[in-house]
């Protein structure tokens, strides 16, 4: 065991060194191809390197598999592939596909030049057409069709190569083109056309369906920007490999984004960055709204959000300042508690008393600058009184025996019979606040108290401010709390799913250490 560790490290180091050499060869070939597209003097050098590109890439893939198996066998899968290695592997695949696409483009250019030359010579020397085609194609190496699995980043290169070699080849009948297309697809991409029989008439339909699914410029633009924004942060010491991966990923996606030739790039980028801050449901509505707009602008996004604000205000009266702690008989939608199922209960009452319920209430109820609590005597409103909130409903009734305010909205500006609020207790149709609701066994006493207290005269004005009060009565240790699924964005901009426990009376928020580390 002592001698195996150094041997393992040497093997990994040796394989990584071979990988690095192959990465350099593949990158050099792709770089030469980029130069050859604009500089004809580089074409010969590129074609020379391209002859060995396929073998180099096959060796590269074999070494990646060998390294992965070796590290897993030794119990050190974290040694390979690392995050940087994964990025490099994807980059090499893109370089290989790009070099093939470049070779096809240069070959078409050579064929065009040769055709023009043959046309000029045909005026003096008659040639056999078939011999010309054979002669012009004998010196070209065989080009294998790339595979497309539905990865949107691979679509542009796949489309260019397939169109050049198959789709635009008039010598191929449509049914053969269909066979080539099916053999080049796999996974989700193949599922798009697999229901169509392979016939001559179905090839245009299959190609159109594939283009409709993946040839979406806006989706491509968003994917390119996601690759740039979500590039993993370089947390360890910077190396040549990490910087190379950074430049290759960022520069490649930026170049692809610019290749889309968006009319107003900056405006669309602002739209993209701002829309990332929206919740998933709003994002879905946003995409439906702009389904026919190629590249929406930030101004269009702002208009959409303003329309959503108006819609939410009209759909939810509480957003306009209407108190939400009461419910009418016709709109009562309280969830069943444990007591309704035959057991004991824990009741949490969320009171949201707004200081600006309506302009009409403002005119009839002048706001007092100093209010003394009827329960504890301190300078705050009744809804802000902790002693009142912690008491039971029966105790609250006793506290308000000599109080002259309203038992329905807990305002000191008027009596209960003068209350103009349309809301009442959420647990019963009586005109009293939900915090004063008694159990059925005490209903007779509750009615007597309510009728006595409702006849009391009006008191002075009382300040109303937002407050969250938790009134609790526990006869059984078992408590049911609501939960919700949500997504939290970490420091890298990646969203993680989390389940929240909802307790309106809790004064603290907690999170597990494990989830905190993920953020």
C-alpha cells in the first residue's frame, strides 16, 4: 500500500501530461483554421494539421476515460475530472467541431474555384463531367457527420456542417437525406422527428421541425449569456489552464452571441440581466408575453412589470391598503385547523392593520399623535401590545370590558355599532375581531360581552400601524405548520430548491449549515 500511492500519482501525472499535449495540438489546429478563413496562405498548413486532428481527438477521449477510471479505482475521483478539467473537455469538443466546420467551408471554396477553372477550360478542352467530379473529390479526406443530442450550444455548428454536406447536396434524394439526418441525431433531438416515417415527402417536415425546435436566436442568445454569467469562479490559485479555460469559454460564447447580429445588443443584455431577478412564475408569463418578439428591450420589460402590478392590485385588494385580518361571509377561505379535525389546536393570527385603509376612513378617523394602550398603559396602539397578543381570547374580552372602542376593527375612534368596515371575524359571522373569537362553549358568554361592549360610547383616536401578532393556545404538543417550496440564488447566480416552514409568529429565521455552505 505504501508503494501504490506514488505509483498512482505518477500514472495520473503522466496521463495528464499526455492530455495537455493533445489539448495543445487540437487548439493549434483550430486556431490555424480560424486564420485560414481570412488568410489563404494558412490554408495548406491548416489542411496538414487537420489530417491528424481526428486521431488526436480520439486519443484525447481515450485518455480522459482512462484517467477517470484510474482515479475512481484508486478512490480519488476528485483528482479527475476537476471543474477546470470538465470545462477543458467541453472546449476541446467545440474546437474539434469548429475545425471540421472550417474544413468544410474551405473545401467548398476550393470546389467553387475549381468549377470556375473547369468552366474556363471547357471552351477549349472538352472534359467528361463525371471524371471532373471524381478528380476533384479524390484528394479530399472523408468527413464524418457530427452527432446532435439536443444541446443548444452544439446546434449552430451541427446545422452548418449538415447543411453543407447533406441538405444542400442536390445529388442526394430526400429519403437519403432523411436517413443521414436520423443517423446524426440522438436523445431529445431524435425524439423531435422519430414519429415521422422515413419517406421522401417527410424529410422537409422533419428538417423544419428540427429548426423550429432549436433554431431560435433568442434562445441561443440567452444560452450564450448564461454560459458567460455562470462560468465557475476561479477560487484556487490562477494557472495557465484555468485562464485558458476562462478565455476559451467566455470569448467563444461572446463571439457566438455577436454572430447572431442582434440589432440592439446592449438593450437585450439589460433585459436579460433584469429578467434574471424575477420569480419563476413571472418569468414564465414573461416568455409567453414576448413569444413573438425576437429580442425584447428593457423598456418592454418595464412596461410588462407595470401591467403586472396593476393586475395584482386589482386582483388583491390588500395590496391597495385594505385590512386583511377579517373576511366576509361570502369570501371566507380559512384553512381547516387541527381542532376542525377533532383534536386540539394552535391558532396563529396574522394581523395587518394598515394606517391608510382608505381615504374615507382617514377623513372620519383623525390620527392621534400620542396613544396610551388600554391594556398596559404604554405609548402604543392596542394591536402593538404584546400583553394583549399573548392573552387568550377570554382574557382579551376581560381586558376590554371598560374600553369604549370598536370590538370589530380594534379602533378607538368609534364604537362597534358605528364601524363601517365590511370585514368581521374570520371564524364566525359575528361583528368582532378575530383575536376576540371564543370557542363554541363560550359563545353565550361571548354574545353577552359583545352586546354589552358594543353599546359603550366612542373613545379617542388610535394610531394604526402594521404589526404581526401571534396569539397561541396549546393544549397538545403536536402542531401543524404550513410549508412552501422556493428557490434561493447563491453567490454564483445558481438557484437551489429549498423547503420553507411558515410560522407567522416566529421572530427568528433559521437555515441548516449544510444548505448555508451550498450558498
